């Protein structure tokens, strides 16, 4: 499967009653697709999937499939605390027309490496869909070891890994392994230029919710071998990316959407709105990133 390009883990808009704001989501999806992104990731971390009820998640997934299906690649986040839960979510996504899955190790239970391998193999066997593994130990509590990645890459359904550890040496080891039919996907926004220099062709980043054209331009520059344009573009947006990575990632994704004219409400508890001071600091960096755009 071709996953080259920018894949956006889309935010979930909420209205003043803390309900999913579907009209706002539709407008944002149209904007992202018109900006040239390769695909949409539904129910990723930036989409606050962990705050959704079973019914809300199903309705949200179905809406995104109807609104964006046929116009862009659809990827379903299917994280859960146990393997059976991820399998059930994956089967539901498949029925809705999603074309691939994004899956982290089960959270909280701290599985060992052989258990992580079994988790992915079980989902692959049960569902038969392309899977992008998601390595973000700061959130899941465990890392998918390099050895486990090498073993899982031999599964024809496991097509890549979103690498969000922040450890570029680890990412470089995986990139240079040249695993057949397997891609390393940039998941560390502030390291994107480094990934692209080393030949990575795919980026899943929450900041693409509010900087989609800038994200697409960076990948296009790298693909054209125009590394000066890549450096210049990355230098421009890096302060905003680093500010978002520093703290309040999901809140700032939503602040950024509002700033560019696509208001999506606040995050759901337990995440609270950021302070006015932190908001002003982020928006200052963001304004510099999109000046003259």
C-alpha cells in the first residue's frame, strides 16, 4: 500500500455542549484534502479517541468515512487496552471502508516484547488489513523493540511503523535496515526534515491539522531533492512544532485550527484549556510560521 505523503490524525471538534461538532469536522476535512494531504487518520491520539464513548466513536468513524472516503486514504486508529478490543475496532473500520489501521501496543498493561509481537500478529491474522505500528513509549508505556519491529515487518499486513519515540538514532537504525515492503513513518514532528533527508516518504503529524500545506510542501521539497527548500520550510515552522511538542499537544492542535479559520472547540476533560499566556506564546510562533501564506 502506498502511504507516501502527509497523513493527518484529525482532531475531533466539540461544540459548546461538549458534543461532536460534525459540521466543523466536515469543513476541516475538506480543507485538509484540498491542501493535498495523502490521508486521514481517524481516532488517533490527536483525535482524543480515549474520550469517546463506543457509540460516539462508531458515529465519528462512519462520518469520516462518508465525508472523506473516495477522496483520500482512510486509516483507522484502533488502539485498545487488550487485543480483542483492537480486533473488534479493526473489523468495524474495515466494514466502514477504511483501508489501513494504525495500532500501538496495548496501553497500561505493559506487555513484554513477545506479547507485543503476539498482539500485532493476532490483529493481522484476524482482520487482514494493512497495519502501521505506532511506537510512542511516552504514551503507551512500552517501546516496540527494534528486534520486534524486524520480526513483525515480515508479516505482509504490517507495512510500516510510525516512529514517535523522539530517538532519531533508533529511527535511523530502522530506516537503514531497508526492510522490504515496510516504511518508517515520521511521527516526531520536530525531526521531520531529518527523516526526509534519510529517505522517509510519509509523515503522520498532529500539527498538519493547522499546517497542512506547509507539511505537504516539506515532503514535496524532499522528494524533489531540494534540500535548501526543505531546510527553509522546516526552519519556518519549527518553533511552532517545538512549542506544541513541549506541552498541551492536543490543545494547541485545536488552537491552531481556530487560528487558521477552522474552529473546532476545546479538548474534553481531563484535558483542560491552556492558559492565555501559553496560548499567546504558541500563537506567536504559529503566526511566524504561516506569514505570507
